[in-house]
C-alpha cells in the first residue's frame, strides 16, 4: 500500500491509499468511493480494495473533501463535489499510472461512481455496493433536522454517531440529482451488489438501479451482510467477486507488459509465498501461473481469506491420493467413477500412537478417509487402499524430511 496525495478541482489536497498487487504489474487500475461521512480507513473499504489487489487489480481509495486526512470542510462539500473528487482521482491515476477501467462505490459512494462513470472515458465496469438509487436517500438520516437546516441555512446532524454540519446547499444538491437518467446512458458494464437485510438502504434501491440500467448488468445478493459489510468475510467476498466479474470487461493484456516482470509473476520451480506485514496472516501463494490466498481463521488473528498452512498440507496429500488412485484405475481399466479424499490434521500424544517410533511429546497425525464410487469388488477396493499409501506425497510425509533454509537479499 502506498500513501498518495492529489489536488481536487478546488485546489484542496486529498489523501488516499493505493493498493497494489503484491507481485507483478497490475491487470488494471480501479477507483473506490467510500460511504457517506466515512473515510478510506473504514474496514469494508480496506478489505474490498485489498481483495481486489490480491486478484491483480490496483485500487485507489481516498478521503473525500473534508473527511479523514483530506483538506477542506465537510460542511462545504456536496454530492456533486464528491463526484468531482472522483474525477480528480481518476485524472491523477491516468497521469501517474494508468487510466482507470473499474469504478467501485459503497453506499452513497456507490451512487457517486454511477454519476461519475459517464465522465471517465477509460472506465469499462462499474460496481455499486448497498447503494441508494438516488442521492436524496441520504436525507432520510436528517429528517428531524431538515426544517432547521432550511430555516437557519445549516445544522449539526448526527451521522453514524458523529456530528457533521450540513448546509442547505447540500440538501438542494442531492435533491437535484437524477442518477436514474444517467444510468440509462451509463454505457458500461454494471454490477449491483446489495444485502437483502440492509437496514440503512433498502434492497429496493438495488432493484431500481438494476431496472434503470441497460445491459450488460448483473446483480449479486450479499446474503446476510449488513449495510457497512462489517463482517470481513462479506467485504472480502465482495472484493474478490468484483475483481473476477470486472476481468471480462478489461482491456486485453498487452504483450509489452510481459517483459522482465513476467519472471516475477510466473514461478517455474516450486512455490512462492508472499505476505505483507500490514495484511496480518494473509499470503499470496504462487505456483507456475497459478495464484491463490492463504490465511488463518479469525480465532487466531487471521481474516480467513484463504486456507491455513495445514489445510494446504492436507490438500497436498488429498490431491496426490486422488490423482494416484484415478491414474491406477485408468491403467487397470477399473470401473471407477470418482474418488473423494477427506484429510484432516491433528496433533496427538505420542504415547497414544501404537505404531509410532516417538514415545514422548506430540506427533502430527493426518486422518485420511477415501471414498471410491464405482462397481468394484472388495478385493479391488482393498488394492486401491494399498495404492493410496504409494502416492508420492504420502511417501514424502512418512520419510525423513529436512528443510534447507537460506536468506536471500
């Protein structure tokens, strides 16, 4: 993650965080807009943008005018000003990196990206998350203060437990917006994500957005998520989903990008694991051209964005077992339809193991259960069980293993 700053159209300095893929060149650049009165540091924004970066899409999230570490007075901002801030951020990315291809917005930020998209020629795909169909929806949170705002010109309003001064100009601005009309002329791929149980922005808003937009458009229900996607699993899921959905609309990868960096992306020998300190336990695992995420469960301080290390160990034995048994079945022309292996890691006291050489302390135990579907005799099934113990990973795990470690500068 890199801290960035840029000027908006009013000359104010806005502060943002640019999430980049851990290795290799970004597949594309995206821009993220946070929820109303939030900041770029809200957990949903962090998790979504980092999940997208892990999928190869660099994402800039920033504080709108008067929020977080950005200059300006929130009382002087408006929905139109937020849209202008998005355009300024898009210009900065185009000048310093690449023109953006993806816009993502959460809550009122989702409505803002829908309004900004037609003004960004490079944009190919837009995703809204729990977004109001119209900006004026935000006035529902100020119903008890609207009369005061109209009479006095402004009032201090409690938003999300914090006081903000709202001026009449803000109220007039959101009332005059017509996002539905802009949606009909969006001319970009649209993904609408919404939580059916959202108590802040009713799911009917997602229906209105989806109905107003033309194809290509998609809708995804965020199941039991709340409005702020406060559960990390929900926000990470949204980020991964958006990245995969957007990939079909991105510009093709040019061969010119596959220079010396290609060696940094493709791991030809063995497996490489990369982890940023700021991401906790989350790691990117690379083998050849394949990439996936490893993590730890929340109970031990992780975010559960991927399997833990022992799950990978179990997967190594399980996949090797399935591959070996299917290969044997094909070679012997056995009527095997499918092989399923379930592997679970455990640690037990050595004294509880009848056939282990170690007698003190604890030992690692891998429980392996194999299901073979097919019309096999008992003798054939017994032979398959014997063959399972011959899979290369099984033999490796039961042999003496040494780890040679060196520090690479």
